[in-house]
C-alpha cells in the first residue's frame, strides 16, 4: 500500500488552493469596484438633493417669517402709507414703523427711524444670500381700496431656487377710504 501523502502532493494542492484564493480576491475586488462605481454617483446625487432641500426649507421658513411679520404689522397698523418699495404706518402706541425693500433685502423700520434687515442675512441658508426681487413686474407694496398688496419673489441667488410671496392685508384700524 502506498503512502497516503505522496511526496509533493501538498505543494500541488497548495498552489491550486492559492489559485482559488487569488480568484476569490479578484472576484471580491471586482464586485467592490462595481458597487463603488454604482454608489458614488448615488452619493453625489443624495448630497445635491439634500442641499436643495435645505435651501427650499430655508426659503419656506423665510417666507413664513416675512409673511407673518408683515401681515401682523399691517393688520394692526394705523394711517398706512404705501409706496412701491416702502410701506409706513403708526402702531397703536403712535410710533412710526414700516417696511422697505432696499438693495434686494427687506428692512423693518424701527420706532427710532433706523432700518434693520429682516431678510438677506447670511444666517438664513448657511451663508447664502436670499434676495427680494419684484414678482412679475409688480411693485413690492401697492394699495387696492383698503387692501395693502404685498408681492415679491424670495430668491436664493446661487442655486436659482425661489419662492413667491404674495398676499393682501386689510388694516383693521382704518376707516373706509
């Protein structure tokens, strides 16, 4: 009866096994490369979509903030004076207030006559500028009967995303015009 392990048999099996291991490694690397090639564009697309959603969310938040601020102030304002880029009124305490669009930003007029920016700051969309632009050629502020019309486009310049802001307010503290 011959030897169970003939001389050199361990070397042949080892080389065959090494060949299979090398093939397994090559197959695993190929599969990893294909997966990476498929997922890299998906990761880039996800990052772009996330950035777009952040900008849209910031535009929506700014829209809600601006609309609520303007609506409340104009709703309870007295002696409302309207110009195409500015609206002025008096509060119930008699102080002069208002809003103005200057340099593509919306400013609130404080009771001491100074103006403070309400939009356009870098803090709204992680350092991106939100501009106030005319909406379809309309003035920013106008008057139709008792109603004060507000219309502008809130736009993030770099991405080109925008959100229209358009509403009408009927001041409660004014008589019939």
